[in-house]
C-alpha cells in the first residue's frame, strides 16, 4: 500500500516536466506519423495475413533503437503468425508490455477519404469483399511507432525494460494466444505490467475513456447442429423437421439470459448465423447454428453453456428423436477469449497520469463493454500480470459535437464509415501511452 502510494506521488510529480519535454518531440514527429497512418490505412491486411504491416512496424522499431524479432506466433494448425516484439532495456526496473494490434476486417470501405482502402479479397465462401481498417488497428500500430520513438528519446525519464508488441489476428482472437504459444515470455521475459489502447467512436479525438475492474466481456464461440430426419416437404409426419426444432431452440435459448442468469452479472447470447436446407420442398437432415456468448464471470459463461446443451437435448427429446439423432453443441476454444479485467490499482495510476497529461476534463470514466478483446491474454490466466486497456477518442471533434447535440452517434467500429480524425487521435494516443509508460517505469 505504502509503496504504491509512493509510486503514485512520484509519477504525479514527474509528469508535468515529462509531458512538456515530450510534446515538443511529438510535434516534430506528427507529419511523419500521419503519413504512416494513411499508408497503413490504404494497405489493410486481414487477420493471419499481416505481412506488410508487421514488416513496416518491425523496421520502424529497429530504426527507433529497439531489438526486434518478427514472425512470432504459432496457430493451432501449425502455421506461423506475424507477431512483432521490440525490446528496449534501460537499466534496472520493471518490464512494461505495450501492445498494439495490426489486423483489418473484410469490409468494403465507404468513408470517401483520399487514403481510403481499395483492397479487395474473397470471403471463405468465395464472395467478393473489401478489406478495411474498420476497427482502427492502423491507429494502434502508428501510435505504437510514435510511442516507441518518444520513449527512446526520453530514456532519462524512465528505468526498466520496454516490451513493445505488434499483435496479429485480434479480430479472430487467436493472435495473442499464438504469440504466447510461441513461448513469447520464455524467450523475451515476463512483463510486470501490460498496457494498451483502442480507438473509439464514443469519444472525440483529444480525449480518453477508462474503466477500472471488469472492462470487456469474455467471448465464447459455439457451433450447434440440430438434427432431424429429412424427407419430402409434403410428408412431415414421416420425418422430424430440424428447421422447426431449430426455431423452437432459438426462441428457448432467449430465456437463458432473461431467466437463468443473475441479472447483476450481464451476459449475451446471439445466434449470428443459421443454415439449413437446400430446396423449399425438402425437409433437411440438419440445421447448423453459429453462436456467440458474452459474459464477465466464469459462472455466467458456464450458465450459458449448460443452458445451450440442456435446451438442445430437451428440444430433440421432446420431438422423440432417437439417441443417435441428438444435437451437438461444440465450444470453439480457439475462437474464444476471456474477459478483460483492468487492474483497479494500476487503473487509478494510469488515470491520474492521463488527467495530468490531457487535463481532467478530457478523461472519462467509461462503463464496461460487452465487446471482447484478447489483450487480457497477455495478463495470463487469473490476471497474474496486471493489465490496463483504455479507450482513445478518435472522432472529429466538431462532427462528434454535432452528432451528440442531435442525440446521434457517428459510425462505430466494424462499420464501413468508421473514420478516425488522424492527427489529434494519433497525437493523443502517443502522448497518453508515453506519459503512462514513463509514470509506470519510475
Ligand atoms: Zn474489431
Ligand atoms: Zn479492434
């Protein structure tokens, strides 16, 4: 308790000088960083394919004086990932991991900016689609480059080791796992703290939002196959129609959250994808459903999984299906991620530093989100390493104010019109991460 209060005092007293020195350096860096951002934005790469982005990041970190290793990460199928690690040692002190993610999304960009992406690709099922940085991971990668330079230039203001991470495949939530599976901590050392940020349409550029404690929900991917007995559409009495059973199941599982969960512990169950049948007059043999479940506690997550299994069996049993036609409920652990817990004591330190750096009126207390992130994986199971992940306001301030006055929201992440305001967003991101890193490495 005493040690952390002392550290907090030290960080508060050191912050104004640090911010002053570093902002001159940052002003000079900004034009180049905006160019880097626009280049990354125009050349987005999907999860598992971040070759160009990771090469660019690795080169920039090397130029900034870091010892860089790339191609870090191995996926469960044995393929290699494009993870990047940059290490900068600066005397004795704690190790701070700063994480940025690098991947983009299969979306056709509609922002109309001069640096918009025109990259096209095909989905798994062969449909044409665009590739777009619709989650702003290009902002995160650029902010990491700026922060790397600022901290290398400010070595007299901190002590310890920086471990900068360019993480692939956040959108498929298997990138952080892939890096740890490639013995990240055994090879480069285990960090004492983890920080990172994500841009948002919920705040204007120049401002930050932060949540202490549970910050983002866990995400669990589940495949359900409802089976039946197929036949002619005119003779339903001969078979057992899995489309009707799937419809009953989808309605019944709505009661898991509303009737079985503790209302004080929020959770979500969504069926996002349903496939069954080939023709209007054929009763198929099965219907496949793809679900996502969100929860904060392990108990709430388990209640969902138990409910999905029990109700699937219940629907099949009530239809009189034999044991070999029971439904299957499969949890895809590789496509699931735990909830994100922002260490409360470290969140308080980070918030105090952000208020000193940006002014108290530019730092907001945010509510927790049902969205998910795999950054918490760097904190290891049971939150062994404290993590703090905060929200970087990214919207053009005038557009944000106009929308807010009209009771509206600007297009958010994962939409084709998500458009960060480059310069103030990047500048605030670099100033924030740099000041927070300096205050944590005293
Ligand atoms: Zn995203
Ligand atoms: Zn994202």
